[in-house]
C-alpha cells in the first residue's frame, strides 16, 4: 500500500491540487505510525535531510523553516492556482524557475529559494508537501519531540489530553505531540500509535477479542464433543 502510494505522488501532477492536503495528512500519519524508512518514502526524507543539514550548518534553520511554513500556509492558499502551476508537468521548468526567482528573491532565505529551484530542476515540486512533513518530523526529533497519533471515538477534553500527554511523557524518550483524530468506529476508548508501538484500548478491539475467544471456545467444545463420540 505505502509503495503504490509513494509511486503515485512521485509523478508531478499525478495528484489533483484539491487532494494534496489529504495526501499530506495521509503521509503525516504514515510517518507518525512507523519509523521505517521504507514506509516513510526515501525521496521526501532524502530531500528533507539535505535541506535541514545545510540549513543547520549555515545557521539559517529558523529562516528556512519559516519560509517553508509561509509557502504552504500563506502563499499557496492566497495566490490562486500557484500550487497547481508549480506542480503542473505541462509548465516548463524555465518558466517556473523564473517565476520562483521573481516571487521569492530578496523575500526568502536564499537557501530556501535555491532548494525550490533544485526541486523544479528535478521535477519534484509536486512532492513539496511531503518533503515538508518529513522535514518537520526530522526537526521535531532533533528537538526531542515526537508526534503521537491518537484515534478516539469522541472528542477529548483538555484535561484528558493533558493526562494522556503526561502519561506518554513518562514512557517515551521524546516529548509527545498529540495528533488527535476522531474515529466513531472505535465505539469507545482509544488507539495510540507512536513509531512501531501501538496501545489499543478501544471498545471495538475488546469486542473483537471477546468474539474471537468465544469462537475459539466454541470450536474447542465442538472438537471435544467429537472426540467423546469417537470413544463411545
């Protein structure tokens, strides 16, 4: 599943612009749920690692991070069709390069502009959102933080969130950042995913466990009955 997903988003323009935010969330969830490079996708992570390493070495990490956030959260929503234009395989690299320079030269950290121009040259601007998620994940790990995906059947109160964060803080090596998603199918309880660890206290899982136990017990009793009949 992850591999086909990554193959799809590697092609510029393969994902419609209106679906890109959903793709970003999906990818963020993948990163939250696993520490495996294969599941994360090596291409977004490779670009993210390179950008972060150079930004740190030049002492411009804060500026690059701010530029990245501004592009995705401010410029994309406020400049009509900007994201679609940059992601389009029908537009020439030359025209997109000139546009990026005109838009960001003197406004953004030069390293960030150079980074975007490299992505354009490699036909990777369509992966910018995924690179951002990988970059953000690496940055959080660098500062001792880690996102924790929490699926709940109903919204959590502030007190419940704080209690959960305090509890996770005692068992994790990094400070937890809660990412709460509502999933009514759980009926009650919650499922917590962080890295390769899963804590499942959902009512749905408990009911499934009881069902399996009943089925196993019934199968055992049927088999025992058959064995008794064989000896009559």
